[in-house]
């Protein structure tokens, strides 16, 4: 598990196939430890389906589902759930799918960079660990030594260096 107060990005290509399995594994571990967790799934309902096929995964569980929403709503809900249920983890399957209510005259990479900054602030403010999945289009083998470069597909590299605590590359086995 990751340290509280941190932002971790799980990179995979394709994200919906590999990252979903990892997120399900993380959620199962958190459930076993009775760790309160808030989950947002933007890519599909694969995680929900895989978890529901496991008997009683949600019975007496500390796993809470957020609804697809804007960054501002995610932050507000996370603060509420921290207060109500003392969540320790926020898992977002689909970092680049998050939108903001604020209108920016910026490119998508700039907006995702703002989202990353806000998620890092939220992790520190609530002392929770935020784990988010994201796709990578670059050949992983070429840039494995420079994981931050892999994030440049969807955000500004300087923001990744300043706000992302850990980058984990998920590859097919």
C-alpha cells in the first residue's frame, strides 16, 4: 500500500485491461484490512463487475462508490467521506477522464496538470493516499528509466515532477 498524504499514478497500456486488475487487487487488500476507501470509476464498469462477482465483497465493507463527477465534487465528497467514514484511500480509475467545473482556455494537458495539483493538495489536506490510473501511449521500454516522461502524454512534465509522489508502470504479465 502507498503512504498516506501521497499521490500515486498507475500507468498502463491499455489502461482498462491491466489497471482494472490492479485496482481490483488493491481494493480486495483494502477490504481485507477493513480500510475505508472511496472509489471513482470513470473508464467503465469493469471494476464494479469484477468486484460484484466476488461473494459478499460489499457486505460489511468499507468500500464506498463515488459517482462520475467533476474534480470539485470529487474533492467535496472525499472531504465528507473523510469526516463520516475516515477514509484512508481515494482510488480514481481514469485520471484523464476527470473534468472541472471551472472553464479554462487551456489544452487538456494543462487541465490534467491542474487536476493533479488539486489531487495532491487533497491527499495532503486529508492525509489520505490517492491512487489514480492513467494510460500511456509511449513505448514503456524506451522510457522506463524516466517514468515522469511517460506522464507527458497527458500532462505537463514539470507538474508530474512536483506533485506525483510515485509512478508505477503496469505491464501485461
